[in-house]
């Protein structure tokens, strides 16, 4: 059985994106872990400057943000059970 890839604190890994959906899709995709930000998604594009020098352009997104964008939200019940900070205390 293959061992699962482990991301250690303040490290990350990128893999070639063999399933590009469009010209704007990242050339490399991966994940990482940054102290203070937690787990992140990493995307990278291989680009070339005007002087013909190749370089990588990166984007970083918190993993939690992607889950929210995909419709994973707190339930209405959870939202209604939150305390209202300005409500008077009833005795």
C-alpha cells in the first residue's frame, strides 16, 4: 500500500497539471502548509519575461476558502444558534 504524501510545516509540493481545462489553467498544482495560514492550495504558471527569462508565477489560497466557494457553509441552524452580542440578558 502506498504511503500518503505528508506536508510538513512550512513546506509544500507542486505537481505538473496534466488535466489543464484551458490555456489559463495552472501548469503546476499542489498544496502546502504555512505557519499562521494553515493548509494552502498552490498554483503555478511557467512564464517567460520580455528578456526571454523563464520564471514561475504563483497563487496561494487557504484550503478553507475553496471549501466555502464550493458551497460548504454553516447550516442555517448553526447560524441561528449563535449568540446575539447586543441582546439583553433575560432572567
